[in-house]
């Protein structure tokens, strides 16, 4: 089976996203003391090593093991597979949309992998701009998922504006 340039682009973004995420997490697990906090840029940008058993901002960490498996492993795998199938089939998607969806899929796979292998997701970055902007503790996969979502929203507004 010969892969098209489009398919190679999609797979490359997904693989690159997973690789960057997993490399960063391996480094954090090996080099950063669990539960610690170090300043990268003052108290505005800090490095941590936190294991998150839940999803976004720890939501779902209190669920029973069976519910957590269903909601944080099985359901995401099904959704990621559906979206992956969609982007391979829909030939009308722009390159920005493809990049966005591939980033979201790659980040999603990377976090699901962590949940499956380690039982939790390693988070390590935190931004606090003194009340102006503050994040939870996040990782590279989260960054790709969020960036992908922001680009998708921008692309959809651009489409509506042109129509």
C-alpha cells in the first residue's frame, strides 16, 4: 500500500507529537523529583513532576477503577480511532485542519499510553502570570491537544467568515 503525501503528513504529525511527549516524560520521571517544584522563569513558569490519575486538572481521579478505565482509556481510544478514520477519509480538510486533528490525536494517544502503561499521566509544566493567566500542571501532549483545538476553532471561524 502506497501512502499519499497527505497520509504521510498526518502520520508524521501524530508520531512526532507522541515522540516529543514521551521523551519529555521519560526525562521528567528520571530527572525531576516527584512532587517537586523548580523555577524555570521565576515563579511564572515552573517545572514539576506530578502523576495525574484523572483527566484535565485531575478530573475523574476519584472515580472507581472500572469507571476510570471506561472513561479515560476505552472511550478516548474509540474517539481517537473515529477521528483518525475521519481525517483519512475526508479529503476536503485543509492542511491546518489536518495538522490540528493530527496534533489532537497524537496528544491523546500519548496520554492514553501513559494511563495504560503507568496508570497515570505525568504532568510537569505550570504557568502562573499572577492572576492574568494561570494553568493547571500540564505536559507536551496537553500542549498539542490544546494547540490543535485552538487552531481548529480559528479555522472554523475563518470558514464561516468567508462563506
